[in-house]
């Protein structure tokens, strides 16, 4: 056994392979990534155009607190000045009004004047940076300097007003005391020497000390350096526009758009219910992926791939057959059930036919049974010869079945020999429309037909309708316990694959593996819809020439002919019970 022990998931330490696999998965959503890049480029164009005529001028002002000794300040500037409050003052309407007077801006342009200003404070500094944006470089520099001057002027006025108010308050407190001191001095001059004069002199000394304190405070305030700050860097006309330029804007837009596209693709990938990789398929089915059919040949050309100009498809089928041949679960009984999850079984039919040809090429006696009794098409699509009569085509009475039974019960003994070219030939039991499909599939004749795989060197391959559309495959699982699932990974959900595994396991079968293929021509992504393929002319038959025998069509008369459920409804379970009986 070669492939059965292969782990379904990649090794945990194989990080480069996992990254490459995830990147390939993201590239499946090229439209999302392209849309993100397109949006980013549009944003880059807008940025480049909108900033092409935008000019920015900057002026820096360092603030200082009033001090009587600038070389030995008694209080640190960052403690004396609230830089956040000063920034808000610089952005206030009073500063803009003062600048508007200097610039001669009318009331209608006041809002635009104020909106162009930005004031920031570099960290750990006492600097206010005035940045002005305008459509002209000279206008930007002029307005930035006007805003700076207006701010310094307003701050100077505010400091002067505060000092004057404090000086006035001290004087108002000092003057009554000074007047009282003058009156007391006059009284002392008129008083004779004695105890009363000594007491008056003591009171006079106290009043003189109090007046001196007020005078000291007033003198100290009047001696303060009230400079509000100084301009360290005046605004000058900028040499160029503020924007990054059209080329840089496009590059930035493309980078941001690519990031947005990848993010959108990742979100879409996370919420995508479809298998993201072969590992997801293997984990859902708990079976290995045995092959991936080449894209350019999927769904096109004849069913038989042998003899085609491009040998890749035939080699892929041979590889799948080789892996099955060395799987002990298949090699012990040599029975294989080929099914699709839902929708069209066209690719499943191609896989069944080509696996039969591959096993015939190795010398096996291969019998292909078309158990699709609802839309049988293999007899009309394969080069067949009805002259041969294999041993398993005998009717229960031991006679060769050359015609149809009166009750049209399938299988009716009719057999065809399929010419697979250089691969040899294999036998085909074509499907035939039946009035009661579950009864036909579970009939003793069908059971004896499948048991031909017990003969030496014999292999039986059974093609059944989609397992989630009809219960036919589940009725055959207990006799053909090895199941091969053929699906388009972008057209089936992970939950569907898990459901298939549970149904097959519950019916007593085993999923041997999966064969993946790309979407068929004209097939949309997502869950496939059930559709009945129209019979096509046999490959190699000339137009108007003899055609292979066709099954007699029957009108659907009973509800059990079509089982619209997903394989778990009441009719499906009843079909499985019939098969086990």
C-alpha cells in the first residue's frame, strides 16, 4: 500500500510550503486584488491632483515666561506656561481677527483665513509651529507670518494687562496705608515726649514697613521682562508644492490598494466555504487526493483520453489507476464506485471510462457498469462493438442475454465492448432508464453483475449519479465499498465533502480518494446545478453513420424515479435498506 498512509495535511514545520500555498490561495481572488489596486490608483490620482497647487509655509515661535532675571529664572518655563492652552489661543478667532486686520481680509474671507492655519507643538519644547496652507507660495508665507505676529502681539497685550492689573491692585492697597502713615507722622510731630509718643512711633514703624512691602512688589512687577516670545524661524515662500507629486502619489496609491486588495482577498478566503486547497479536500474526505485533471482538457473532447495529441490527461488517469492498484482496500476486492458530489456527472463519467481503460491496459478484465439509470449516456458517447458477449452478460438462466426483458428490468443482459485504442478494450453494461431505479439497482441481477469482480484478474467499475442529488450511490455502497469522489473544488463546499464521507461511511463504504478537476466550460463557480446532459454521437462515428444501440427511454411515472433530496431524506434511507436486504 503506497498512498493510503499519506497524511492529509502538510507537515507543521513546512512553513515555506504553507506560505506558498496560502499565497496561491489568495491569488485565486485576482478580481478583488485588482479592484483594490484600482481604487488605490484612483486615490493616488486624486491626491496628486488635489495637492498639485497646495503650498505650505511654516514659522516657529519659542515662548518665554515673564522673569526679572532671564539668566537665573526662579520658575521653569514649562511650569509657568501651559503650552496646550497657548496652542488653543493661537488657533482662536481673536488671533485670526488681528491677522485679518493686518492682511486686510474682509469678513467673507475670514473663515478661509482661519481654516488654512495649523498650530502644533514639537514634543519636549516650548515652541509653537505655525503652518499655513494656501494656493500661492507667497500668500502662504505672508499669512503664516501675519498669524505669528498677531499671536505675539496678543500675548504681549495679555501679559501687560495682567501686570498692570496687579500693579494697580497693589497701589490701591498701599495708598490708604500711606495716607494713614502721613497723618500719623503729623500727629507724632505735635505730640510731647512721653509714653504716648513712643507708642505712636512704634505704629508708624509698622505702617512704614507695610508700605515698603507694597512698594517692593510694585517695583518687582514693573521690572519684569514681559517679552512673550520670539520668532526663531520666519515663514518663507516654499519652493514647491506640498504634495508628493503625481508619480509618488500613484506609487503610494498602488501600494495601499494592493494592501487593501490582499486584505479583502484574505477576508474572502477566510469566509469561503469552498475547499481552499487539496489539503482541505483531503481533510474533509479523510482520504488522499489521487489526482488533479489538467485544466485545458477538463470537460472537452471525447470521454476517452487515450490517443489524444496532449498526453497529460491520459497520464493523469494512469497515475490515479496506479495509486488505486496499490491501495490494499481496492486491490482486495477490485470494486470501485465513481461518483460526483452534485450537479453534472460528466467529469465523473470521464474518470470512470478512463480508469477502465487504464486498468485494461495493465491486462485486467474490466467491466464498466453505468448505474446512472436516470440519464444514461455512455453507450452513445463511446466507440462500442455490440458483437462480443462477456461471460458476465449471461442471464440468470445461463443463456446469453441478447434482447430486452419484457419488464425492461435492468440489467437486461445487454453488453457492449468498448474499443479504448492502444489501451485495449473493456466491457460496458450501459445504463437504461428504469421505472423503479432503487429496485433495479438492488436487484439480484445487479448484485451478481457486481460480484464478477470476485473472478480472478477481474475489475468492476460502477458509475453512479451524484451522491448528494440522488440516493442511487448509497444503494450500491454495501456491494461496491470503495468510492472515488470526482469534484471541482471551487464548486463544492467543505461541508458537502464531509457529508459525503459520513453518508458513505454510514452505508458501509470507504472513500478511497478524490480526483479534482477545474470548472467545466460554462460552469459557474459555486455549487453546481443538476443538469441532464444530452446524448452525444459516438466518438469516431461519421455523421449520419450507424450509431450504437440506445437505451429505450421511459417516461417518469413514479415519485421514486427522481429523488430531489441530498441523500439523507426518507427515500434515500429506504433505498439503502433495500440494497442491504
